[in-house]
């Protein structure tokens, strides 16, 4: 089974968000709320499979992309539609809140 959540790097980031609806979780391994968000995003990824993509980017390893989007706190989730940012959520959220956020871009 393919992994439901993709892991993005600086080099492939733009290509990954070009098509469709993509939610990108900017996170860090040392961040407690980020770790709490991980199972929420797993659930959301199952629920939106085939309709939207869920991706993660580690702000410590992929600093260029984090700087480009001015990420100052984690977790920050940015929603892209066909390569353009259409919204952001900062902080821990419920699965329903994240799904509602994704659906707003469909």
C-alpha cells in the first residue's frame, strides 16, 4: 500500500503542489503539537484519498521552503490549489477541522 502522507523536500516542493488540492504540514521533530497532529493527518489522508494530497515538510531539513512561506511557528498547515496558496492553519486541529479546511478548496 502506498504511503498516504508524502514527505516533500525543497527540491521537489513546487512540483508536488502544482496539481489539485494539496495540504502541506510544516513541522519539526522536536515539536510536541506536531507529533500530536501526525495521527490526525493520517486519518484525514485516509478520508480525502483520491481527492486531495497530504504532505509534510520538515522545517529543520528543508529550510528554503520554510523561509519562502515565512513559517514562524509549527505546526503550520498551508493549503494549495493548483500551485497557489489558498489558506493556512496554525496549531493543532481536529481531523474534522482539517477536513473542512481541505474541502473549502475543492
